[in-house]
C-alpha cells in the first residue's frame, strides 16, 4: 500500500482501508457462514469517499478480508504515515465476542470483528493502532454489532425480516471452544507485546453519563483516534439491501461532500437521523480534541 501526496502543496499523506464481509468461512466458524447482504457495498461506498478526498485506498471484500491481509494493511499504514497524516479505516460485518482471559474487560468478554478466516480481537486492534506515530490521525468507522461500553447487555432480537450484524452467542462460544488455544494465545501475545495488560478504551465508556458523549482514554496512545460504531451495547446494527443502517445514514448526512461541520457534529447528525433502536457510538483515543474539531475525512 504505497503512500502518496493527497493534493499539490499539501504535505499530508492519506491512506485508507475498507473491509466488508458478506460472509465468513464456515470452516473457521464451526459451520456458520454468517450471510449478510450490504457489507461489500458499505466498503465500496467508504472507498469512494476516500478516493474523492484523494486517499490511497485498499479494499478487502469477504474472502480477501482475512486476518493476515487486514493486519498487514494496518501495519503498512503505521510504518508509512508521519505526523499530520491520516489513516481512515472502515469495517462492515459481524461483531462477535470471545472470553477475556487477561481481565481487561469488566464484562469478561473481548469484542471482535469477524474476519473471513478468524476474529480480530479488540485488544489486537487497539494495540495495532497504538503503534502509529504521534501526530497521526486515525478514523475508524465500524458498522457492526460491537462494543459501546463495558456493561454489554444482551442485544434484542432483530425485527422479523431484518439481519443483525452480530455473531449469535451460541456460535461465538462454539467457535471459541473449538479454537480456544488460538484466541487465548492472541490475547496473551498482545498483552506481552504491550508490556503487560492492554489498556482497553471500552472501560472508559462505562463512565460516560450522556449517551453519545465522547470519552478520552488516558493511556499510551500517541496518535489521535476517532472511533464511530453503529450501535450501543444493548442494540444491534442492522444490515440492509445496499447499506447497513449506520452507513446509509452516514452517507445521507455526508451528502456527497456537501456536509459542513466537525466530526462531533457529523456524529450528532448521524445519530439524530437513526431510529431509537440503533444509536451510533463515538469515542476517542489519545490527544484527539483537535481532530474532533476538523471536517470529516479532511486530509
């Protein structure tokens, strides 16, 4: 993934990674293939925004959205980017959970992205993001059922005729039991590489009193990170025919680049347009106050 200047006279480099899975490998998920309809469209639409803003993009769809490919793309960006640069990453697919063995989660669960051949644990993601240099801006958009707080409730059953982007709890436990050594080793390896327990930003969200309020995690994060996810813990992110519900509303608010405002107002507008049953979340890592005040996708 080669870096390039985003526009003449601008020293900033902007790279993006867009992940969309309409299915996962049944062999990696104990017979479950998790069919969805709109995740590849989400990834392509996010890549179109990146292209319009002059970013160099990598798009990984379904079978190409493997653990190795995703980690390679993130690590490549971490090596290529310098202070002031931007990394924009989007994920559309199922969210899952594995038991937490390093006790960084109060609910004793680590949240995951369900990649084609295995899950990416949230500890891994946060550790990889922490390896970006100081001054790098990172935007992560996740249209999946994923962690919003540490007080995760059981998500409601989606309405008839709809598809939730959530790996069923029974499948999650079956997958974990079948691959326990692999997922336990991942958590231990990340904790060891981080010099001890991973500081999980989800923990700070338990202290957020106002729904949707951003929370800064104080830790070793040198880059500035903004993360938006599709729903709260007691909700589900719904799939659609062309886009997920969160991505569809994001695109409507973005309006082909006509939106004017900051990341904070962007999130607020997206949230205001969603039904009460699905409220997108927002939180930050590292010194992100100035980043939040910038225009969305600005390179």
